[in-house]
């Protein structure tokens, strides 16, 4: 029962904080993108304080030496909404792939558009794939990294899941390092779960996979790590 009420307070405050930021920082959208990035990271920072104070949920980083600046692909396990909220704060300004429908969320969609993420259009064939690769390359030229969740969806902890082809295609065409990320966020904040449990999420940045492997070799290596 205590967990329920703590989670309830945490969820309400998080939603109110998100709404407040999206609404009262709208004027920033007319300025350079870098200011909205600052808003983004400030939103994450305070969100983490909300998680820490109200449900005693914190995190620890391992393998910090493997966090690479700029042009690199971060391929992360995905177990919780926590991952999409917090990982950008740990790796810095990054490109995230999202569905076009997210742009139509009131207020939030405007900030998402300004941040210059890459839109994924389902079932649009090779033309869409070329656009995704070209848009990603443009972001890399601005010294942004790429954050991708190779399993394609949130999965429970300690499960074996095949990676999707997206990260393999990016590895082949972008010709840059891939840093795998292991985590256990689902242990404390499950998929679509209202409840959030106290504890310490471990985020481990593994040794980078260098470019040059065949797509098959890369897939096998990444699947073993994640």
C-alpha cells in the first residue's frame, strides 16, 4: 500500500512537472535548438529528483570510460520508460527515433520537433530507410550521438531477445562505433507499470564494437552482449 501511494504521488508530480515545462518553455522554441536541449536536460534532471525523493529510485553508472563523445551509436536494452527519460542525460545530446504520431501530442510534440529527432514511418519502404539514414548522418555532423533500442520494445529483465534489423542497418551505413548498454530498470519500473519500486538501477556501458564487421557478425556479437 505504501508503494502504491508513493508511486501515485510520484506519477502525479512527474506529469505536472512535464506539463509545466512543455507549456512555460514554449517561447524557447523560436530560438536556437541548443536552448531547447538545455530545457530537455533540465526536465530530466528534476524528473530524476522526483523519482529519487518520492520512490527512492536512483541509478549507478558502470563502464563510464566507454561513454564516447559525439559520433557513436548507443545500443541499449529497453525495459522501462525510465530508459527513454534518463539515458539521454547520461550520454548527452543524441538522436532518438520515434513515430510521427508523437509529434501530434499537444505541447510535447512541439519540443520533440524542435529537438530534431528522426521520424520513423512504418511500411514506407526503401525511400523511408534512405531518409532515416540521411537524417541521422545530418545529426552526426552536428556532433550528436545516436540512441537506439535494438530489441524494438520494452522487454522484461533477464530475458533473451533477438535484436531488430534497424541497429544492424545503422551500423553498416554509418560506419561508427556501437556502445552496448546493459541495465536492469525493469526490476524497479516495469513495462506500462503504475508502480515504481525503490532501488538502484545499474546502467553499464560496455566496450565499444568497432566498425568493419559484417552485418551477421555484428548482430551475433550484439545479441550476446544484450
